[in-house]
């Protein structure tokens, strides 16, 4: 077992040298994440507001579609009931 462990030392040492910079990168990413949290909270609030606005616009669009359908029906009625001659 000791021989296996000693034979792995040439691999283990470079892996340790890789692990140290990775730990530094991880610590830096944690700091970045903590720095972004104060920005993220207001953005979440803005996103919720925009979602509400979007829902309201969808309702407005549906209402306008209904109005358009009603106007189309009125237009069809007028076209069939009171045809205008000479217009092309």
C-alpha cells in the first residue's frame, strides 16, 4: 500500500498545485456572487412589475381583439345591408 501511495506522489503534487488556484477562483466567485445579491433583489422586483404589466397588456390586447371582432361584424352588416354602388 505504501508503494502504491509513493508511486502516486508524482500525480498528486501537480493535482495539489491545480487545486490551490481553483480554491482561489472559487473564493473570488463567492465574493462576486455576494456582490451581485444587492443588485439581484431590485431586479427581481422589477421583473415582477414587468410581469404584471405584461399580464395587463395581454388583457388589453384581448379586449381590443373583441372590439375589433365586433367592429368587423358591424362592417359586414353595413356592407350587406347598405351596399354602396360606384365605389371600388
